[in-house]
C-alpha cells in the first residue's frame, strides 16, 4: 500500500524556500542559463539563487559529519601519540629505576639474556593488563561514539587490534631500550649508583 498524498498549492501552504529539481542528459554546467530563462518566462519576479547539482548538495549535506569525523580522527591520533609517549616514559623510568637491581643480579652472575627476559616479562604483565583494561574501556565507549561514525563499525576488530598492537610495540620498545642500557652498565657502577 502506498502512503496517502494530497496536492496543495503554494498559496495554501506558503514556504520561504522551494527547490526546483531538473533532470537532464546534458552537463549540469550548461543548464543554469536555460533554467533561469524558463523560470523568468513563468514568473519574472521569481528569484533563482543557489543553483547546484545534486552532487554539490550531497557534499554540503555531509560536510558537518565529515568535519566531525576529521576532528575525531585527529584527536584520536593525538591521543594515540600521547599514549605512546606516556607508556614509553613510564616504563623507561621504571626500568632505569631498576638499574641498581640489575647491577646486583649481574654481579651475582645473571646473564644479560636472563636479565633482559626478567625486565621484559615483568613489564609485559603490566602492558597486557593495561591493554585489557583499555580494550574493555574502548568497547564500553563504542556505544557513545557510534553516533559520530559514518560507515564505520565502532568496535571494528581490525582497528582495535591495530591500536593494541601499536601500543604493545611501543611498550616493548620502552622496555627493551632502557633495559638494554641498564644491562650494559658495569655492575660496580650500578652498585654504587643510588
């Protein structure tokens, strides 16, 4: 069943703005002058402004959503970089704080590979816990941001896995680089450091 419709003249329901839609087989750029001439032939006082193609109207219609998406993407990228820097800073500081402990272990005969595994293993537990909490928070927040996304699933597994993988790599680098430096320190120097 079709929806009921009724014809009403402009005099019965006056509106400030009316749209005239023209379908043509010729390029849209060649139609403005003939359309103006045809409208003037019917009503000389009728103003014809804002002549645009359907594509231009669609672009204008989605412009606010596109801007919102661009801003959301930019803020997300900034947040990702700040998160990466924060993770690196915290983990690197923690490893540097353990330089004396690493020196003691090295002085007692621990091999550098064992020390490296010890530091990386302990940091990996913290990183995995942080990633699990972050993933849970992202899934909880996905319902909130769903209204801002167009054509994207808020809990996209590839995106979540990519971000988690990136942060895991950053955390691994944050652990490995300072731990490598701490292992290279002479045990006597590390023992004297306070």
